[in-house]
C-alpha cells in the first residue's frame, strides 16, 4: 500500500506483469530485443528512491552489467555478459526499483550503441525473481508454442 503524498492518498495502478504479454510487446516493437535470464550488477546507490516527494525525473540511467544466459530455440543456453544501460523510469511519485544480484528475466533492447533495459514502477521489461513457470513460458513463446498472457 502506498502512503499519502501532499495530503492526498494516491495509488499506482498497474496492469499485472505477465511474461507472455511482455514477450509479445518486445516481438512487436520496432526495436530488436534479446531475452536474458541472469542477474544485474550495478551500484544500488544510483537507483532513484522508490517514492519521491518532489517531482520525479522521468528516468534515471544507470550503468550496469547483465550476467546470464540468452534465449535461443534450445532455451536459455547462450552465455550473456554485457554492459547495459539500466533505465529506471518514474511515474508520478513512484520510481522503478531493482536490486543487484537478484535473479532477473530481462527483455533487453539492442541498440547501435549497446544494450538497454527499461524498468518502471510497474515492472517494465524485467521480472525480478521469476518463477520457473514464467521462464518456461518465455521459452515456449520463443519456440512458437502457446504464449497467451494470463488473465
């Protein structure tokens, strides 16, 4: 539950995160994406606070490294260790949060100048501590099997 801000009760309403929906968004985007199952390494002091009382910046870019395995037709089996830009976006008084060293399922945008992972207070393109079922669903999506979002 989020607390009040400036005397008003405010709440952030998010669509329930779903790996199949995020997979579809990445597949339909003009940008190219790679899906990585691994861990982020970054300075947690660079992350914006979860809630701010002043107008929040639209986003904060952090330098990070993503260590893990990239998705192929065989599953998460291609080593992936790359520097990335971690973009933590803010919506109103709430800012995205991530923790270094925590398991993540990340939909990473590939750009001419490197890799970018965008997170929002509602999740964005990353799922921290994904379930085994979520990891399996992303593999199924990539393999062209059933890939419908839940609910």
